[in-house]
């Protein structure tokens, strides 16, 4: 029973494949081990790469609620240009702060480097 590996897939990163230029896709090989007589099959597939830059959603929402009027949430997420604008306008007199709390809580506003929250 241990020799039968039909339907088991092993994923391994393919270091030799060409880079397609798409930062969100990572090329991998799906390897299918078949019973004797059918051979070794490899299928190439690009999968979405979910990477994170170390930004926490809870920290971003806490900064947005407490210090959002000073742009601390935008500075934390790496949007420093908008953080300066928010700092000098006192959070758009509160309107920008409320909008940012909503955007961060819905995960619509994320880190500037395009990564995901932890």
C-alpha cells in the first residue's frame, strides 16, 4: 500500500523557469507520481504568491483610530506622501480620518508595497 502514490501531488519551486515579469505569480511544478508503466509527469502552473511585508492589520486600525488625524496610519503603511497631507490638514478635519478607518477596516487600504497584512 505504501508504494501506491496515485493522486499524490508534490509541489516544488522551479528555480530554472523563466520569470514572466508578473510579481504576483510564482511558477511552480506540480509533479504527479503514477503507478509503474505510466511514467513521471510534470505540469507547470503559475500560482498567486501571497507575501507579506510584516504589517499588522490590528496595528494599522489602532493607529487609524487613535492617531489617524496626524497621519500615523498612512506613515505606518508606507504611504508617506498622503501621511504628510493628512498631518498638515489634521486628517482632513476628521473626514479623511473616518474614511481611512473604514478603508483599513475593510482591507481596501493596505501596505504601499502591495503586500498583505499579517
